[in-house]
C-alpha cells in the first residue's frame, strides 16, 4: 500500500471545540482533540500511555452530538472528555466557553481538596503538582470546608523504595492502571469503599509469588504485600499528586532547587532516555524522559534509582601511583609518565592485554581499541567482561557490527511472533519487556529456557523447555507451532549474550533465521556492548565489523589511522587474556570499568600481572591492586554516545560539569606519552574517524559462524543455568539500599525429579563446581522446569556464580540438599 493510499484509509471525524473546527482520526478522545487545538482541559487520571478510566472526573465538558435526525442533542450533564470518543459534527464546550463545565470542574476540585492535606510546602510534589496548579487555575479561590480532614498513618511502605501517603491520594488510579496494563505487576489496587476507599496492596497469598518473602508484617496486616516490580518507580513519576514518593528522594529537595539535564541510561543496552536532576554537583533523582522510539514514557527502577554509585566515598579524585608497595596520590603528569613507562616495558616484553569492560561509551571503546593496536601493538583487547567465544565474535562481525539500525523496538513490538533464546526480557532487557508486553494477546512469544519465568508468564510466552547447552539442538530441530509462528512475515528471533557459552547456538540461530525468513536481533545486557562491537574493541574485529585477519581491512584502517601497519594476528579474548596474565604470559594489563566478580580468574590475573593500569571512577578492588590508577568520569560528568541494541546512536551531553575526564581523553594523553598521536582527545575527533571508516566492505568481514553443537553430558548430571536478575548486587547498584530492598529473593530452582534425585524436599541446596565452597541458598521446586538443571541468579546476595563456582552456564555442577 502506498503512503497516499494508507493516509486515505484513515477515517477522520470533524467536530467543533470551543468554536474551533478540528479534524481528527476516528476514535480520538475529546481530550486529545482539544489538545490538537491547544485547548487545555484539566485532568488527573488521564495519561496518554494508559487506557482511559474516567476516575477523577476533573475533565468534565459539555457535549452535544447530532441525533438520528441530524439535529444537535446536548447531553443532560457534563461528560468526561478522557473517556468519550469524538463523533462527526460533535460540538464540545470546555470550561473556557461553558459555565456548566466550569462549575462542574470547580466542584470536582473542591471535593478532591476536602480531605487533601494542605502541606504543599513539605510535599515532594510541591512545585510540579498538577493538583496544585489546577487548584490555582480552575479551582475556587477559598475553601468552604471547615471540618476535620481524614487522616491515615503515613507513610505506608509499599516496598523499601516506594512509599504511599494515602491522605494525598485523589484515586486517579494511574498507579494501579500502570501496574496492571504496562508492567503486569498488579500488586496494588483500590481497597474499601466510600469515603474510606484508598489505594492499598494485595495480600501476599493472593498472588502466590514463590521465592518472595515480604520483610514487613504478616500477610493479614492491612499493608498487605510489598510492591515487587522492576518498574515501580514509574508510578511515582506519573502520580499527579504527592501520594506516591520514593524513599531515595523523599524530603531531599524541591523542583525549583534542581538543574535538569537530559541523558541516556548507562544500565542496559536499551539506551533509555532519562532526565537527571542535580543540585550543587550531586544527583538527587532521575526521571524517565519521553522518547517515543525507545522507552516511550517508562524506565526501569534500575535506570531510575541506581545512580548513587558514582558519588560514594571511594570516588577517585586524583591519580594514584604505587610507591614502595602503597598507592599514593600523584599529579596527572607523574601518573601518566608512570603508566607509560610500565606499558612501554611490557609492550617490548611479553605484551599487554586490554580489558575495557562493557560499560564504556562508543568513543571510549574506540579509544581502547586504537590504543591497543596503535600504541601497544596488540589485538589482545576485549570489551566482553563475561563469557565470550570465537563463534560469538564471528557472529558479531558478520551479522551485527556495521549493519546500522536493524530490528527496532517498533519491529519487536509489532512482530507477530518472537522467539527468545538465551535472553530473559524482564531481567536482561529493561524496556524491551515493556514494549513486547504492549502486544499482549496479539503476539506469540516463545522462550527457550529451563523454566517459565515470571516475566515470560506476563508475556503469555510458550515455554520451549531446554537445558543450558542444548539451545543449538533446539534451534536446529525447531518444529510445530513455534516454527510455523517464526516463519510468519515480520517474526523476530532474539538471541542474548548468554549464547556465547553454548557452542553452535549462534550458528543455529543464523541458520534458523535464514530458513524461516525471520529477522535476527542480538540484545546484550550492558550499555556499551554494541558500541564496543562497532568500535572494534574485540580481539578479532576492527571498527565497522572488519576482520583483523583481512589484509584489505587492516590496510584501510591503518591508512585512516595514519600508521604503516596494524597487528594482523587475531588476539586473545577476555578469558585467554586473563589466563595469560595469570600464567605470566603477559607483562601488563590495562583495565577499564570491570569488576573482579565479572570474569572468572580475574583476581588471580591481576595478582600475577607484572604491571596493571586501572581507569576507574571509584577505588575498586582492581584499583587497589593496580600499579597506576587513572580516575575517569562517570556518565553524568561526561558527554558521549551509547549504541543501543537496535544499533541506534544514543548521544548525551554532560549533565554535571567537573574536571573529570572521559576514558577516551585520558587514553589520548597516555598514548601521547607513549609516543603516539591517538587522536581521541575529543568526541568530534572520534566520530569523524568512525564516519570516515564506515562499515566493512565486501570480503572484509569475518566469515559467518559455523560451529557444531556440543554433546550433552552423561545422564544423571546436573547442569547450571544462570542469568543476572535486573536488580542484584552489580557494581552500578552499590550505595542504593532502598532499591536493593526491592530485589527478588535469592533462590535456587530445580524440578521435582531433580530434587528427588538429590533427596531435597525443602530448605537450602549447595551448588559446587570443583574444590570451592560453592553457593548455598534457599531452593524451591519449580513446576514445569527441565530435569537435570539447577538455576541460580548470577550475582544476587549469596549467589555470585562466576566468583564462587568459576564455571559458565551449561557446566556440570554438583547439587546437594541442605537444611
């Protein structure tokens, strides 16, 4: 269908509002049609992203519409403009042209204010409150209410993060509608009737959410169960009064004290738009910024509340240099000189490994990649601070890097069918889950996993049971309803970074996409992963998806960088770099924002490396063991670009101006001391080079992966399944106890047959691999789970898998029942 025909297919309606004629699509609400004319109708319950409710009655207007005889017939009383759709010939009079509508709106406001406390000066919503504003613009000048107002005990903790002041609530139901319609977490709802009707929480037994134990009183207490949701902070932002507040911001500031700056979240690969509110150089809160193409009106609680990490007491302000075994503060010239001297010696010796981590911006990742190849003469650089593989690198080079904007959020939302493999949308995707949930009932979702998670249930997903390590076989032999659905035009296959640990899985995913015609999307967890791929911060990739072993690719990049040649041997990946450093086969490491617990064996590698340079925001455990520590800016104090999983550039400006420098600028100074002009001193320089390089030409990319699936372990073996929960104990959530209190309980999951085989009935299990103590956590028997599998959260309290077990998902582990 052509664009003209498509436009003609849209049915329109013409009506008159306050004497002005407007034509809008059929089905438009009166309140939206008024907005088209710039006419403001006061409202509380109305929100463009939520279904109409007509709960507050503040948007009452006079309406007349043509009857069967064509004559206008006025409705006997004012109507809610947020629930009534327009009709052809309708005539609407708002408060601006109708005394009746104006009187009705004033009456509603007076009723709302009867029991509302007059505590605007101490209310967190004061200064940005719709009720406050509309009481001044549309309300009565004086109150006629002289009796005692209704009061409740306050605040009522819905969770450790979300607090409810019930006497302020105007029963608009925005919070309950968001929880049900958008997030799928119906933990709060209207309770009681009449004058005592209020928002409250459900009893925990109603929902039967296993693995969760409220920290508060017993279930029969009036407070009910906690608001357990990854998206609960959105209810605070859309609350039109000060009824819902966050513990992290409550009584901390007022809107007129704050400076607001737009930004992009650093927490996942969605690239959600945020607004950072800060005062005197300190972030006090974050809000969701409206971005229709990515996160729309919503962000995760992690995006919203996890910002304290960058301003903790261990924040680095000056460089550190190790002298006589102790780290001491040093000037920048001294620290740069010390770092350069150590790296020169290592470069001329056994070499240097570079580990930037997956949290850096596109510009920073590019600087790390260029430093490794131009200044240190090595391809031993890998930004994947997780399980990685050569198969994954070939997949990224052939199907992801340099491909531009691929599958988008809109494509994922509109897809008739979506297959998730190695990817848990709610835990690992942020707003990916919310965009998919918009299509609930219209989209078939299939998830290849060991059990049906709560997030998958909320997507009405069909479980394709698979043990970790068997995903390749499942994809290769996919049939039935799943194959038929994925063969539908517009279907999408989503693969996560966890498939790097499964030999043959990405190969099988590519083959399935080719066989069915489905589009393929790779969604990593960290914000900087896609940018690192584009920048060539992998041992076998140059910028734009070029293979380091391609002579033409190496020549093109060398010419752009102004050097004679580049190292042509494929470098070590993250695991090999760590192993080489631990074995004394590398003389130095350059480490960016990586945590010791991210990579198995990294602590040992740091201990045995001859020289370590750490670029960090805070004085982490790696920084404590480094020889030179160079402080760098957190995302709020620098400008840069994240490339989200779609391939969309998400640029952001500096929110808080400080003296802290970005990684790419620090590396540019360091390279100069090494005798090389890196040319990464500014964002403009980096972007200009990336634009010049462009994407790989034909023949420059690595070959598509072709790896055979691994053999299944012996019968009776128990395999490990694991992934990060959205709210856990990762480094970027440190210093935020209120958010930590909303995390899901740490539990191990296993099927009844597996539980019976180890003699487990209830209590805890101990999971071990090798000689370590392993992980001991409470366990639950999960219905429908694959036999021979135990699931653990990757980095939750008491369950740090990489550090405690030292194995990747899919590995065979030992499970014993405990008390």
